[in-house]
C-alpha cells in the first residue's frame, strides 16, 4: 500500500513543472540519439524549487550527494564500429565505418560474396523475406535483402562508406578509444573518439592469395573469388581455377556452363560434398528442386503464417543435425556413409575423380558444402580435373609437378581468407599492447566476443564465432544483443570501462579445446577452422599443435543460450569519477559511515529516486500493459508448467 493517498489530479500534476521550463539540477543536456542537433531532451527535476542543490555525486561538507538523474540514466555515449550491428540503446550514438574501396555504396557488400547456405536461414529473425527465389538464393538477392533491412531500420544514418580504419588506440585515463580514419573520397585522415569500439569485421575478409612462385608473372587476367571482376567476359576462355573450398565449389559449375569455356580445376585437397541441405525437406514439400516456384512465393507473401511454418521447418532441420559434428554418434557414422554413396553416384561418369577427391577425414572437418552441380560439372567434357601439385605459375599458364604446362587465359584463385587473425591495422589496448601482439601465439577470446586487456572493446564474428551446423545469423544476433547489454551497463551504471578478466579468457579457451577433442573438427585436414600453435612438449621440444579457433564450441542453440544472460562477475570494472569533485578524480578518500572509502559510490546509478517516465509523465503503469505482461504471465494452476519453458528454459 502506498505511503501517500492519491492526490487530486490538479495537485498531482502540479508537482512536476512544465518540461519546457527549468531543467534538473546538474542534468546533462541530451541530444536526439546522443548526437548533435535536435531539441534538448533533458527534463525538469520534480523536486521542490527550494530543495537543496544536488550536484551529481559531489561532496558537500564531506558527505556524498545523490546523482541528480533518473534511475534509467541515459548518459550520452558513442560506439564506433567497423562494418555494423544494431545499436538500440537510447543515448548511444553509433558510427559504422565500412571499408569498401570501390564505388559500391552497399552495406551488404562485405557480407554476401558467397551463398552456399540456406537463404531462409540467412536472414534476420525479426525481418523475414518470403520472396527468396531459391533455397540457395544467389548472392545478389542476399545483398538486396541486407541493404533493404539496413535502410528499413535506418542503419545508414550512422554508416560511412569508403572510410578505412588506420588505427585504434585506447586511452586509459579517458576510458575512450581514439580511432584514426582515412576518407578514401578526399584522401584525408581524421580522428574519431568513442566510448566503445566494436570490431564487426568478421572472419572471411582478409584475402589469402596462393603462395605460388610466379603468380604475378601470369600475363592473363587474375582474380580472387572475393574480388570478382564483374566486367570480365569468360566466354570462349581457357579458365584455371585454384581451390576446392566452398567458393570453388560454387564457382566451377557456373563457369562450366559459360559458352565456349574450357576449365582446368587445380584441386589438391580432398573434400566432402554433402547432399544439399534440406533436400529431404524440399521433397516432402513437393518441390522438385531448390528453386521456389512463383506460385509458392506468392502463397508465402499472401499468408505470413504459411511462410512462418515453412521457415520453422527449415530452421529446425538445420538445428537437428548437430550430432553429425560429434565423432562416433549414429548420425555421424550414417551421414558419412550417405556422403560416400552420394559422391560415388554423382561421379559415376568419371570414377577416377572419386578416388582422388574422397577424403580420409570425417565429413565436417573442413567446411561442409552441398555444392549443387559441382560434382556433375567435374564430369563434363569441358572440365579437366588436375590433382597434381602446382610447381609454379608462368606467363602462359600453370605448370604442375608433372612438368605439364596448362595454358590458360584467366586464373581464378578461390583460396579463401586469413581467418582468426587480428585486424590488418593496429588496435592498441591497455598499456599500448596491440591485439596482434596479444594474439601472437593464439587468438583467444571470451565467448568469442571479447578479449582481456582491451577495455570497452567487443568483437563480432571473431575467433571461435562461426558454426559447424545451424544458423550463423541467429548467433550474430545473439552476440549483438549481448554487446548492447554491455554498452547499456556502461551507460546506466556510470562505468568508465568494462574488461573481461584474463582468467575467464583462459577458461573459455580451455573449454573450447576440450569440447573439440570429441568432434570431427579435430581430424587431420586442411581447414580454416584450425590454427597451428607452437608448444613445448614434455621433453622440451617445440611442437605444433592444431587447435580449432574458427568455430563456436557447441551448437547454435547452445550459443544462443550461453549469451542470453551476461555473467557480469566475469568482468572487471572501472567507475567514472564523481562529476565536479576534484578530490574524487585525484583518488582522495572520504569518511562515509565512519570508514574511509573512495569518493566514487558504485550505487550512484540509482540516481535521485525518480524514473524517467515519472518526470516525463508517460507510461506511468507500463507494467500492466499486455505487451510486458505476456512474456512473464504465470500459468495456472502450476506456474512451473508454463509451456514456454518447454521451448526455452527459464533463465536469470
């Protein structure tokens, strides 16, 4: 029961003055979205006009004073990101720096160069696209989708194209990141300062060219699969392709169909080609191939519930095969037999290719790719399968170890990326140590999203962030939500810095290493999932040990749950000094409650006892609105039997 009875409406509304008049004592002027411009959003203090002034946390006569802000405490902050993520915390300004050297002002350009995954999983949970033309949609459709979503939610407000990061340096005294940026349009450099730095570069962006003698001596066209020359005409050309990873597996069947093209495929590494993902699901739905007929697309557009049901089937199908990654499970053993049978049947016209392509390691050790049409393309008359090692590249073509010169007009290098590596520009954290130095022996993180000694720094799609099965998009969303919670904690609780404890990084690395011991990813194979690290054995000899640094140690559902509720005890914190208190900034101790303590009161975030809603006279009983009640409404007669808990376990 309230300590005060309800007051007449005229009296109750008189307590708070007109928001257009006086501002709260010591209040900070907030701008719209935390950026310059717009009307002041600070609201007046509801305390009586003659109340004692309460400067935020300052000391008067040796006693600590309240912070004169509402408990929500939307202090302005700034987060700088390379590439992008969603920031929806009030008062946080986001600046996304997208390093795109060409003239393509496309938010999606860095993300959608490849498409061997299911498009119905390669989309955001909150913005489905019912109009995909195929289960394996072409990259231009994925790019169009990502661009549309980015503009729909106004991400482009904070996006700078053709801007390259030069360096990022953390200032420990300020608790801020200083980011040097080069504008490729003007050629000028400038410095940006932010409270938080988010690296959203991902793993697959640092191109890896093949280390082959004479590569630059070739006189024809050379291109990398990640830097495709859209203007080049492959018609009637002799085409050489190096690689057998996911990019090559997608490129080869497309180039094989080009009129007059002659392909020489230099494939040294053995690899598994899986049956197309969701193949049985599509058959069950009566679809003859992976192209979705216009009539079915129209049905999805007209009936969102129908499309949702279809999308649920696709998503559940992907999450149901995690057992394939665990060595010795029935699904893993039967899956390998199925892969062998499928490859043998599809390579029946040229069985000698099967013998050269089938691996000794388990399916999934390398990135598993369905590759529709790939094996069939290798059997065509205009394709030569070259399994011999490449000795060198000459002006006229590629010479293999058997001394045969394969003359070509164009060379396509589908040779992947440098992964689980630090950024190509210096990022310096505490003590000036760069992340390249920090990761000199091994890229190590906490839950894939942070590393020690780099305060207020978060990572998206960094080391141990990819997935062997399931939806990577949902993992990206989960990491983004987690980072937003960290930024909000910094903002609300007046924190200067948040930094993961080194012990927790060590714990996560140890957990990951132990987890992967029982998986197919530890088999002997060449894979970007792995990194070779140098160690000393029991006899004191230096040895190389391969560790999995590319994948999350678990399933997609495992990742989503692990990131659901941050373990705040795993972090170290540094508080902002009390505003307008020189003693606090100098570390002088004050007498509080009879004992000496720092002037920084860690509970100062409680503010002045008011909520922002009360000060702005809006949503004064929000907790009774159905949108907030429904997720927490108990079930009768036994709340613990709520069916929602069967779908998602209760968590703090």
